[in-house]
């Protein structure tokens, strides 16, 4: 079953938990693409306390969930102190950034797929 569905989606149908595969995105921030299909990509981010994600934007819509930790988060002109269990949706081409107040884990979905996040 994996072969046909996997090829049609252009990504991963299932992925077992694995501590390997994280890449350093910037100082104090690592990311791992978990699974992706034809339209969406799921990524886990690990942020060290004090890590800064500078303001940036991209064409993909980005929906996220804070699994653990705390973040000061900015989306456009709005700010939020995000805590574990909080979520957000960032429209494409809207500037956003964050500061990790604690060690934090974030799960985010990008649509369409971020080509620069595809695993090698």
C-alpha cells in the first residue's frame, strides 16, 4: 500500500517517532519535517529558552500549536504570550516572529508545502 499512496502524495504516509532528523534552523531553533503530502507539511520546532525567530514572511499559510513552553509571539501588528495548549493561524505573506521564554516545542502545518523544509 505504501508505494502507490506515497508516490501519489509525494511525501510520507506514516512516520514513526525518531529522535534523528532535526536540523538547526538558526541559533537555538531546530526543526524536523515530520510528514508531508501534496498540499501540507507538518513540522516540529524545538526552541531553546532565549531563542529569537526574527520577523519574516513566506507565501505559505502557517497553523501552529504550542506543545510545551512559552513564547512571545507576533503576527502582523498583534502580539500574544503563548503558553502550552495555545494555537494560531498565520495567513501567507504576513510578517511574524517569536521569542522563546522557556524551552519550547511547537508543531506547525504549512500549506502549500514549504519546499525548503522537505527532507533530503
